[in-house]
C-alpha cells in the first residue's frame, strides 16, 4: 500500500538524518546500527510520532533515516530509541540534509559514490530491502517511491555505462584482497565463516571463485541457510551449537553475523597457533580483547576498507561520468515533481469551480440553460495549465482562475 502522504507534495520536507564512516569509527557506528528487529520496533512506534513516510538504511558504514518530515528531531529520536549509544555522542556526529541536498545525497549513496569503498554496488540491495520493509507497513509515500525508482534508474545506468563498479572492490572482496596479500598458503588454511547473510554469502562466493579456496566451514544460527549455501559450493556446514569447537580448529575466521552480544570472546579461543579473525559485523561481533592473545590477528571493517589498489584509482576516474548521470536523472525526477504539483493545483481549481457552479446563489444569477458550465470550467482550467507550463507564469493562478470563471459566466 502506497500512501499519498501528508508531505507528498512538499519536496522541501524530504530529509536525511544519520551518521557514517566519515566522522565515526566502526565501533562507534555499531552502537547506532539498526538491525531488522529494531527496524520493526521503529515501525511499530512511528505512528505515535505522527510519521507516515520514511525508511532506514543501516549498513556497515552508515545508519541513516530518510523521509518526509517537518521536525528533524522526530527522526533523531527514532534512531536513538533503538540504539545503545549515548544521545550526546550521536548529536556530535550526526548530519542533516534537506530538500534538494537530501535527494542528491540519496542518489550518491545509492550509486556507490558515497560508499566507504567507492563504487560498492552491494548498497543497492541494502536500500531495496530498507524501502521494502517500510513499504510493507505503509510508510512509503508515492513521492518517496518515485524518488527511490529514479535513484535505482540512475544507479543502474551508472553500473551499465561507467566503470565505477568495475573490477572487484567491495566489502566482501576486500576480504579476498586481505587474505591474498597477508596470509601465506591460504588455500590450505581452514576457514570458518560465521553468518551466511548477504555479506557472508558474498564473501564465501568470492573466496571460492577468486582464491579457489575449498576448505571452508559455514555456520549460521538458521542452519538451513548455511546448508543451502554449502550445497551450492559443496562446502562443509557446521552447527551453531558447535561453534566453540569450530573456532579452535580454524586458521581464518570471518564473522558477518549481527548480534547484540559478542560471538567470539577472549575465552573462546584456547588452541595454540596463529589465527586471523576478520570481523565484518556492525556492531562488532568479536571482542577486541581477543587481539591481546598471542598469535591472534584481528581485523575490522574499517581496516579492510582502507585497502587501495589500481582498481580503485580506475574507479575514481569514472566519478565525473557517474555524477553526470545522476544530474540527468535528478532533472527527470524534479520534472515529474513539478508536473505532479501542477496537476494537484489544477484538480483543486476544477473542483472549486464545480462547487461554485452548483451553488444556489450562483445558479440564481446565471441562466444555467444558456451557459455550459462544464465546458467553461474546462476552458478556464486549460488556460491555467497553459500559463503554468508553457509560459511558466507565476502568481496566484487559483484566484485568477476563479475570477476568470466568474467574469465569463457574468456576461
């Protein structure tokens, strides 16, 4: 169900409030991350905030709430209602964009221009899921859905017509790059992947396809999801209740499981030998004290994202092309918006003129049989549309149209 929305015609009220990797480290961002259950909690309480048009994007490098709102404080309170971080710290880091600026930001986020890894196309799927969750509960207006569709149009055009996302640089592929450059004889290492969601699945696929690694064990709280991925690549699948044993037999552990508690703590590792633990979770799923143990290397998402190579330089050269596509698609969206505003005004005028034409006082002053009110109303509305569109004429067309109708019928 798509609501027309209280702010459906108020582009100035479209806003984004959030924090991202530019001003906050991963461990801090994790305190304000919104998981799926927290998102549903927010959707439950949103009506009490008088909100009817918003969605929340929470990824490894940002937590943002988008939508039409007049009081920005309402968006801030929604995020804080589900966070474990302090309000004071959030207010030191958060940013607000409104109107055209917020729309431009949304286009850049959806196109990978504002990602921690430039051109990271995984963001598209995350936005789709965020919008879908709100849409299922009736919190996406026709305005926001049209904006989402135009953003997706721009993102697809950038993907198909530029090299911004070419090569193999993404959060999941950065794991491949790290292992290749830092771990010797990696094809013979035992790898444990904890969490087979979107990032975990993508990471697993990249390890198999780019590094040819087959000694991988998959574990997921929902065992069936791990079994499905394991069957796809013919990999070993372990059970979550045996996690401790699997941790201590693995050489490389990759964690992408969202949890309110640490999945791996210092006491969970009791085997000797070197281990590399890569934590892709936000908030972190591996206790930082793990790194204090001898032989343990702990790497988090921010450290992986700092990797640069020739592929990244190639992508940077494509940014101007991507921005041109965004600008062009934004023009299409703003044209749609202006046309819709005009249509709404014209319908209001037409309804008002029909109301006047049926007023007894008006009928008493005019010969209803001689005057074709319906034709005159349409003529006035058509003239108003011409002034608004072709001549781009400003002013109070509403009153002008009513006066014109009254003058014509008075003759």
